[in-house]
C-alpha cells in the first residue's frame, strides 16, 4: 500500500478514531478510576473490575442476559425463517400486506411498545393476563422473576423480529430459482431442496443476523427497565440495567465503565465464532 | 490556502474573545424546568405572573439552565472543583444535601442575618432542618411535594364508611377491610402507593408506626419496635390483599390508573394528584377523590414525608450578594403565593391561607396542614440512591416471603449502616 492510500483513507480513519476509539478509550480510563458526580477521577487500577466481579448482582445480570439473548436470537431466527418461507410463497397484494404487517413492530418506539405490552399483561386488568387466567394460567410477572424474564423475552422477540426477517427474507429471494427448479426436476423433496440448495445460500445472512442480534441483544435495557426496573430483589437485572444503575443512579462511573468493558468482552466472545466463520466465508476465495 | 486558514483562525479567536465576556456577565440559575415555570409564570395555566420581573428590571436578565436532578447535581459539583463557578444559584433536591456536599456551598446564615427573608419562621422547620448542618443553613426551600392520604369517598361510602381513618393503624385495618372483588371480578385493594423504584411510600408506612427508618441526623432506627411494627404492617397488608399483589411493580401511572378505575380505594400520594383523579375525562370516579393529612401515628403525629427542592449558592459563585437577592425575592411571602398560583408546591404555610390560592388550588387546606409537619423521607446522603435500593430490595423480598420482618431489620442494620455517614 502506498502513502497516497493512507492519505486518502486518513479522514475516515481520523473520524473512526475520534468517534469510536476515543470514547471507548475514555471509558476504559474511567473503568480504572473512582469517579462520582463532581468528583475528579482517581486512579485505582483494576479495583472496579474486582468489585463488579465480586458483586452477586452482576452475575445475576450476566446469567439473565445470556439466557434472554440466546433464547431471543434463536427464536427470532426460527420465526424469521418460517415467516420468510411463507411470505416468499405469496405474491401481489398479499405479499405486500404480510411484509408490511411483519415490519410494524420495528416502527413502534421501544417505550410505546413496552408500555403497551405492560398494560396488556397487567395481572389485574391486562387482556393477556386475564385471558391466560381464564384457562387457569397465573401469569403474575410482577412477583415472579421467571415470568418477568419470559415476558421480557417475548417483547424483545416481537420488537426485533422484523430486523432478522428482513435479512433472512432478502437472502431467501436471492436464491437462484433455476437451481431450486433443477433440484425439483431431479426429484428432491421440499426438505431436501431447502436443506441442500436454499439453506447453504442463506447461511451468510443468517450468520449476519445472529451476529447483529447478539450484539444488540446484549445491550437489552428498555424492556427490563420499563417492566420491572430489575426487580423484584434484583432478580430480573440484565447487564444494561446493571450498568445504567451504577452510572446514573448510584453515580459510580468507575463500576459502570468496568461493566461496559466487560460487556464488550462478552460480546466479542459470543460473536467471535460467527466473525471467524464470516471472515473465512468472505475471504476464502480471495 | 495558508491565508484562508489564518483568516479562519483569526475569526474564531475574535468570536471567542467577544463571546467570553457575554457569558461571564450572565447571571445563571440552574434548576429544573418546573422551577423556571413557577418563577416566571410562563406555563399556560399559570396565574401568578412573572415573580422575577422586578428583580430583572433592577439587575438584568436571568440565564436559566434547566435539566434533571442528576444533571443539576453533576454540573454544580463539577463547577465546584473550578476556581470560579458560572452558576450563581442552583436549585436541587434535598436528597443531594450531605456533609461533604455542603463544603461546596455558601452558608446562608450571615446573608439571612444581614438581609433577612420576611417571616422566615413560616417556612416548614422540617425542611429547614434538612439543609442545616453543624448549625449552619446551606439552602432555602423553594418547592415541595408532600404526602397525604387520598381516598375515594364514593367507594368508602359504598362500604358503609363515612370518614377517612383517624390513626395510621386504623388505616391499615381499613385497607384490609376494603379489599374485595367487584361485580366484574376485578380485585379492589384498600390501599395503593408507588413502589417500583422508590421507597418513599413504604417508608411512610413505617413512619406511620412511630419512627422514621432514618432520621434527619442519620440515626438508623432499624432496631426499634416501631420500625419492626411498620414492616409487619406492610407484610400484613400484602398478605391480606390490603395492597395489590402487584405493588412491587407499582408506578405513578399504574397507581393513577388503579385509582381512576376504582381498583384501589385509598392512596398515599401528594394532594396535587386530585386534579387528574377527579378529571371526568379520565376518571370513573371524578369528583369522588378527597385528600387529608396522613392519619396520626402512635405518637399522635401525622407521619407526613416530603421531597423538597432547595436554592443554594455555590461557594465559588461569581456574585453571591446578587444570588442571595434573587433567593430572597423568590422566598418572600408574596412571591411564594404567586409561585403557588403558577402550580408550585409552596413551602410557606401562609401561602395556602391566601384567598387567591384557596380559590385556585383545590387542596390548599390540606397542604396548609401537611407542609408544616413534613419531614424528609431520607436525609441528604452521598449514597442516597444505594440506600433507596437497599430499602426497596429488602422490603420487596419480605413481601414475597424471602425474609421475615425480623430478618429485614437485621439486613437493614448490616447493609445500611456502612452507607450512612457518622452522626455529627
């Protein structure tokens, strides 16, 4: 690479450094300090990391986050794939209507969506909770952390399904029809056509959707914050709410920054298999 | 190119040099938007006019910097670390006031002695105590939100009860008695309050049995029969259906919705909430809601708690005399009345006896009774939010059966003691 290449790339590299690396490094520095509102940061080494790792609340948040994210990512993928196959078979107005209906949740603001679900599932008067109660299911998520986490998962899937759907659907319609038809002529059944022809084509899109959803999912915040505030007894805490409370409720920016960096590490660990797979897939033939 | 860059730099330098004196000359007040609206009377419903008008004619415009409590607190403290603050008057919540924080504020005793606020004794002593440390007064109350008992008169009469309870213990028993299922099969609870993120109202119930969990001098009363009785009453209310099983997730919105729909009969909340509860467009029981001071505790005292916003002068403020003159202007009896007409929670009892306020503010009589006796729910603490979290979590665990009231007392002692400062 010649100097002119670096020169031409330098504006982009400069912007990336200022807007991405800069804040990240500042948060890294904060994570090594004790810092409260109005207090000048004092260097304490890795003390914040030790404190956070020794806090049972942090581990509750890690476990809850990992459970929710894994369920959300795979449920979303299965639903997106199924719905995409259904929509692909439609044509004309029906296809447009279905496509629009599926995209609607993505156009609704997080807060409005969560509040609507909260009212629908209110154990006293919510249509959902009362419907379940009429068939003998007590869905009081306000006193049962497991039910609260299930509700958080349902809302998260509902809200983000359109994102996964769009990626998977786009990949699905780009599968060459002649190959599918050739397989059909050769006697391949629907499952064989999907597994041996269609699926290998859409794998990169599926991996991309998984990667993005893992990254977004680990930042889960609104659903938990507006539904349970992390309670009762901190049992529904996730990493996003744990970080927020430390930073903006307790004013402990050091612990919050340490949590932020640990979230980055967890995200990279979770995403690395997919990143490696995508990298190999992309550059295999280069 | 070189010439263009030089000109650009020169222009920036000139612009900055012209702007700096302007910024330096501004008299800046940092507070919440509601303070600006109350002082300037710019809200649509305001009837008190601009209380700062005369002051501004004499001293020049006020630069209002508004934000949430956290932002105000953060900014004030960051500026405190600088040689000179750009903020002349800060307005912040009482929970921000704690001994280390007071070191950044100007003591106001001398200003009050030299140029006194008229009829200072009219302001609630509990509010003054909340910002007095080691004999020095650091802040002047400006706005309050004080708890009361709100009840649905129609539902009380339906149950054959003519008057709200006279004592706190009676209130708890009544809440249990009033709980039932209505004709549609909906649960109706005797009492409701906010709980999901703030322990203010559960603390109010504890106070209802004789003692605050944390006194204004940071005394922790966890290990007292009064606090234990308060915790037992909360557990009893929860187990007997006196409060909803969903109380742990109760927010302001759900509390209002429950009252408006008749799913709750009584509530611990500010009297100002009557407006929305009695609104015929939103409430199934419009006109039925009334407010009275909280019933008395075993000591014969109404366990009224409050959240108060205070005016302070940073120690490194640029013009402290001018800052005091504005604080004094906003604290005078007539200014308090006019700000009450601008929807401010007045900190002077006399404001609620003014005919203009009585006409405009439906709960004036109740507030006249509650404001003088109000105490801060939690005194100012550096770890105030952590203290709140501990209290909320422990009481929540008790309600769900994870801990007994006795265990919660022990946990309070263990977890709250390190968070409280040594008593002065």
